[in-house]
C-alpha cells in the first residue's frame, strides 16, 4: 500500500449523485469536473488536488452543506 500522510497534498476523485450546480463549480475552480452516466442517471466526478486531509474535509463539508449525496471518495496515486 502506498503511504498517505495526513498533512501533505494528494489528489482525490469524489463522485456525487446528480449534477452539481454551476455556483458550486466555482468553488472547485482548479478541479476537473466530469459527468458520469450510471443506471440511476447522471452523476458528477470531481478530480481535485488538495493540500491536506483537513482540506479534503472542507470539500466534503461544502458538498454536504449543498445537500449532495457523496457516492465515493477515492485517493489517486501519483504517477
């Protein structure tokens, strides 16, 4: 397993149910945002480089506060 530290930058893929609002996309200005088709409709995948785990927590809270259902959070190995 690749070691992941609490306080270093890492890239994540976050999938939420449905399509995210344009105003929330501005929050993720440095992210890659993609629509994903599933059996239940369309979902949104956000790939984003975050400075540390607390920053990841902030992104999760922003999605939660906007009432999005988080389907998956995946760490993306470098390289």
